[in-house]
C-alpha cells in the first residue's frame, strides 16, 4: 500500500518507523471477505462449522460455529461477579489451576514427570498474544527465530514487523515427512555467535494440516534433545498447539510434543495453547503460556521464586499492553473443566465430524492432477494445502480468484519463499460439499495450467 491519503493529509510523517512499516497484507481476512460475497462453499477461515444437530443436543439443521454443549449451557448460569469484574493480569486463579490440570490430564502417563516441572499457565489474549508476549520477553530485535517455510502468514507480522526479528526458515517437508535435518541445521545457524536460539513448531500445522507420524514425533523429540545437549547451547522451543487433538489418522501423533520433551538447561519447551480451538470458543480470546522448567533451574532456585519473578515480567507485559483477559470466558472454562471427561467426549463429536470430511478428501484426492496441484501430507488440523506445481504455475492469488469466480469456492492463497499454493479450510465445509471442492480444485488445475 502506498499510503497516499495519509501522506496527502500530512498524517504519515507523524507515525513512528514501526507505524510507517505496519501493513496488513491481503491475507486470510481479504479472502474471507470475498468468499462471504462470492462463494457458495467457504474454505477460508479456521473455524469449525457444521449442523447444530451434529453437536448440540437440541440443535437443528442450521449451520453454526461448533460449540461444546457444556460451555454453551454454563453461560446463562453465571453470577454477576463471574462476568463483569476485571481479571488479574496473569489470569483468574481458578482458570489457571483448571488449565494446568487439563494439561496434565492430556499428558496421561507422563503427567507424573511433568507435574513438578510445568509452570502455572499465564493467560493471554489468544495464541497470537502468547507468541508475541513470549518473544518480546525472550528475544531482542534483530535476533532470529527458526520457523518452517510452510507456516501461518500472521507469524511474520508478529516476528518481523512487530518485533523486528529475523526469520530463519527451514524446509518443512522431505520425502513427504518432517525434515528434521533441515530444522536442526536452521537452529545451528541461529546459534552462530550466540548461546541461545528460539524456534517454533506447530502440529497439526497451519496451513498444511500435517501431524508427524508417531515414529517421526519420537525422532523429532530425541533429535532435538540430543542435538542441544551435544551443542551445549540453549534452544527455547515454542510449541504452537492451537489444533492439538484434532488428528484423524491413527498413525499420526495426536498429542503435543510438550508432554514427552524433557526440559534441560539446553532445551526449554514453552507450550502455547488455549480455549480458542480446544474448547471451540473462538471469540473468547483466552490463550495460555505454560513453561517446562528444566530440573537444572529448580536445583539452583526455588520453583515458587522462579514463578514469582517470571510472573512479574509477564504481568508487566499484560499491564503495558492489554491489562487482562476475558473474565467470563475464564470462569466458564474453569467450570467446564471440572469434568474433563465430559469435555473430551464433547470435543470428540467435533473431531469425528471433521474426520468424516478428512476421509472424503483423502479418498477423492487422486482426482486432482498432482503435477499441477499437489497436496502436502495432512493428517489433522483444520486445513490442507495444495502446492502450485511447475515453473509455469499460475500465481496462488490467481488460482484462488479463479476458484471463486468460476466455481464459487473460497480458499486462501500463499505465495512466498518455500510456499506457493492455496489453503483449503475443510473445517468449515460440510461433508456433502467436499466432493464439490475437489471437483473445483481438479477443474482449476485443468483450466489454468
């Protein structure tokens, strides 16, 4: 954008250097806006939708944003003091306790080892807020962050434009699976001249839907632990677990890597999650930051003192940016999580619905010419990604535009280093419409190449 109006008005020169550089590219929300007006089938945004009757006990056949019945039923029952007051800057104590218990519940057999090492969650405004907050505290401008070439577009707004960091990308796939060697090489580059590096992994991945097979997940964890220990340098590993649990292939790892990573003085895992996807409450904007403390830290200082001092820094971030997070959402979630098995059962209904769509997609993929539009491996999440193949491939934006204009199907294009294709959010597409989406993708491949 050229900012001509701001310049003509005399307002542009009043902005800071950051303010002058801040620009939201034509990404998800641009294509969402177009899809709302032009598409009959909308595969743009990562919000699970389906018939109310599929997930709510008294639901009809109207398409809604999926919700957990236990969450929905609690909202009218809240008292005034559970809705209207400010929350503490680090989060409501009841919710923080409930979310930590939920994390350990999901950890299963490893919960005993994790319990003494995991921090109390820090509550932030969504996982985007979690990423920003952690990086602001752990990284200086000009430092690098290791991220895959296949990544959510908004990461770069946070890293580069907001925080002035450098992106150290690595090739996400090799031979149809996670490229561990490329990841470790990128970490090594980020370490050059430093004793610390920061990296982010996201499984199930946005935009591809990739989840590592169980054997690969073990190799990733063991590889990172061995690599950092041998180097004698520290890796702060952020795990964006936004789509944790939404896995539809029995051979894929359905749990966060966080539960099986052993923190050490050379490896500090930080789990970023929240109720947005896990409890299907997108508008609540409640995310959590949970740190795996290395035993080496706890051998040198009391855990309560570490929590207090780190908490002070996180509280400073909260007070200086957003003050606190949604009180009602925290109280509702805390109450619902008093019965975690009920939450798991309700979530499973949503997972089963998405799994049905996934199965249809996988069955019909051979209809699409892989030499033109080639799907990355996907085993879960809300999305799948189709690479535009060949030197003469159209621009992703032209493919998305064609899908809208001719087939009335909304998608999101991605075009940058290491990524060139379109993302399809099957989470918002009814199962009976998946064949139409596949036909549109196959037709576009024939039309445009």
